[in-house]
């Protein structure tokens, strides 16, 4: 029950972060798609876990920031490279984009797991004391 | 027209992969829910049920590890008068037989079955069938020579046989030499996903729990009625799993019955082992897919899960196929929905092969186990998956070729064990001087 409430909160927070980022920073739709996918995955894979909501929220906000930065830089790089290569690089960007994106998402998620697990272990240690 | 057809094929393949990703998400949530609701009981129940047990240990050139498992057999807490340990020395050319014989002299419940060059070396299934002839216990358990079980593992495993519907049991495999190098750490990640989440979820959802070939066993009468292990299939464990289910029995997974294995230590050994598993699993898929579909003893959900289980080792081949198909589609014709489907291909690349456990399943497994450091290696799962693509593709074409020319060319490439896992066992006391 507690985890279901966490998930609902996570979905609401994810939607709020996407809308806030999109309207305040006016970036393109591709970065927005990446943010939506990240938030969807993050809520489904991190929020059902046993752990404090505060830590989950902190991890999610950091993740959104990383997602925005990574995709902005990668998109700018892809635009420059595509111009230099007469559009060929845009195909490479489309093919490798999701795989490279997942590389940091999986890394970030595994670090978030550790962040959450440490709080769980600390909680268990307190109870033992 | 051709492009539309290719797009449809690409869509079908990726949707198939998405079905696996969804299946494993359900497994992940189930295992997580189980871990939150109940803590595993480490106290053996039903101690009044103590059937006679025969343990089969097939061993071929295992001199570096055989002593470890035999020593553990002497330390088991199960009543020794109800225990029979049979070491099947499968035409070893090293000191395996000699070491086992030394134990056999001291402990009367340990016997050694020596197979000569003519009879031995035909694979694990053949060795197990030979050992089975001498087994007298009501329950027959199997352990590999490189394994080190918990001292009370027999009590934990046999208690499940009190239920007459249970035909076989399976315990949990944990990697012993995990800290050794990157390969052993990645294998440990695969094992966590496979046993901590996958097997546990399948068991609690009432799906097909897989017998892993070791750390488990059968009710003797069931094993005899099935005619023992199939010697023509390289994955004899998966094959017998399906025969148990098709005969109307269940396999029970016992999560707290842990056994420690020595994982492969090099990429070369990893290739050999996974090639054997992939080929054997594919042979099972060809043998049992139709039987599963036609079975009247399996529920619809079990049939679906059984077919997905049989198809696991085809996934790296399908991933390669989706690349071959998807990249030209990106270049030739760019439909709006191709990037969305491509995302599924990308996610599936971060999976552990063996059970096609996506990274979230592995990650949640490490979380439930309370493991932190090993979690950081999860992004590297992509490299093991990429490594598995040529392994499974080769296995696929070899199985296909053997089906076409009608020749069954099974070569059992045995995994060599170095005994390096010994240093990770505490209280390492040698009771026999060689």
C-alpha cells in the first residue's frame, strides 16, 4: 500500500517535472520524450521499492537534471555532426541514441538503488540498536 | 511493399521482445512483493518427514574441487543413516576417483561409481543415469562437484516432498568466487536475477519453475517413471523440467536452500558453458514446444510461460535479427513508430542471458539481497548480452543444421574448475591429507 502511494506520487512528480522543464526551458520535443521515458521507467522501477520517499524524490530530481543535460548536449552534438555529414549522422543518432541514453539511465538507476539501500540498511541498524 | 513487409516483421519481433520485458517486470514486482510481505524462514519445517535420500555427484576431472563437496557431505546435518552419497567418477584422468575413494573408505554412506573410458565421458545426463541405477533413496538429489551446499540443505529441500504434487525441488545457486574477477561478478549478477527474482516469482505465480540440473532433485518414483535423464539433449535439466510438468507434477523452488557454485572465470570458459546451455535449451525448444501446447495437464498460463521459457535462448538471436532489420529501415524509410520500437531493442540489450532477465530484474534482485557494490556493474550487462549474441547465434545455426541433416552432434564441453573458490569458504579445515 505504502509503495503504491509512492508510485502515484512518483507519477505526479514526473509529470510536474516534465511540464516545468518543458515550459520554463523551451527545449525541443526529443528531449521531452527522453524525460518522459526516463520518468516512466524510474517510477516503475524505483518507487515500488521499500525505502524513504524523500530519497526517491531526490534521486528522481537529480535524474531529470542529468537527463536534460545529457540529451541537450547529445542533441546539439548530433545537430552539428549531421550538418557536417550531410545528414548521415542523424541516422546514427537515431540508432545509438536510445542505447547510449540507457547506458547512463541504468548507471544512474543502480546508483539510486544503492542510495536507497543504504537508507534501508541504516534504518534496520537503528531498529537493531 | 517489401519495406512494409519488413516493417511488419520488425514490429512483430520487437513486440515479442516487449512481451518478455513485461513478463520479467511482473516477475520483478512479484519477487519484490514477496520479500516485503514475508521474511524467509531459515528454520527447517516438517522435521518429522525424513525420507531416505540419495545424492548423486557426477564428477569428471574435478580433483581441484571434489574434496570440498565431499567434505561438506560429511558435515550435512541430515541423519546419516538415511543418506547415500554416490560419486560418479566419469572416466576422470586425474585424482578425482582417488580422492573420492579415500572418503568412501572412511564414511560408509559415500560410494564411488567408477566409469571407464568406454562408458564414461558422454556427458552429465549419462553419468546421472548410471548413478541412478545404484540410488536407493526415496528422494534423489543432485549436486555438481564444484558446489558447496549449506549444511542443512537436505532438510530444506526434502520437506517440500510432503506435498504429493511436488515431483521435484530446486534450491538457490549463489556464486562462491564472485570477488575473483569481472566475469565471476557478472555471472553472479545473472544468478541473482535468475534465482532471487525469476525462479521465486515463477514459483509463487504457479508458473514453470525450472530445475537447474543441480541443487535439487526428484521424487524417486517420478524420476523412474520418466525414464531418467535424456542423454541426447545438452540441457538435460531443462528437458527433464518439462517432462516433470507434462507428467502432471510440479517443481518447487526453495529459496532458502542455498548452494555455492564456482562460476566460470574467463570469457573463453563462459563461451563454452553458454554455448552448451544455449544449444541444449534450443534442442529442448524443438522437442517440447508442441508437447507443451498440446498438454492437457498444463493450464493456459503455464503453457504460455513454458513456451516463453523454451524461447529464452532465441532472444539474443532475435536481437541480432532486429538490428539487421531495423537499421536498414531507419535508412530506407523512416516511420514515426520505428524509434518507439527501437527503444524496446535498446532495453533488451541490458539483459542477463540465461533467463533474459532485464537489468531491472537483476537490480531488484540485488536490492532484495541487500547487495550494494555489485549493483554498480549493471550497465556492463550490455557487454555480456552482446557477447551472447554470437554464442546463441552459433548454437542456433548448429541446432538448425543438425535438424536438417538429421545428425545429432552433441559434444559435452565440460567446464573446468580451478578450485579458486576454496579461499572464499570460511573454516576451511582439511580432514584428509592427500
